[in-house]
């Protein structure tokens, strides 16, 4: 029986593209695949539907966000400014 070595998500790239590029891809994909907290119900069940579209599996709340995470730094700054101005 052949033993297979477990590799991280960017193991499919092999030795190509350089270590820094593979580390960045690995960090982005790890954040993409983990569960995120819902803004509406607070449950840990938000998954990505498409690029920038996120949905909660519990309350079926759909919202937009960044490509690899439900919120981006720019979006958080915008939310703070909105809260501050009201």
C-alpha cells in the first residue's frame, strides 16, 4: 500500500511559483474555507456562495463581502464611518 503525504491546500502547486506566493495563497484559502460568524444571528455558519457573496446556513441571511472573507478592512472602515456620522 502506498503512503500518501498530507499536504496543505497549496500542495497541488508543488515547487512552482515560490514560497511567498504559495504562503499567501495558503492563507487566503484557509480563511476562505473556515466557518465565519453571521452578522445577523451570530451563529458560526457563514459560507461563501460565490466571489463576494456570503450566506448563513442557519438564518439564510445573504450579504456581500470581500472575495476571501465576509468582511474586508476597507468595509470595516466604511462601517465605522457610517456609525460615526449617524
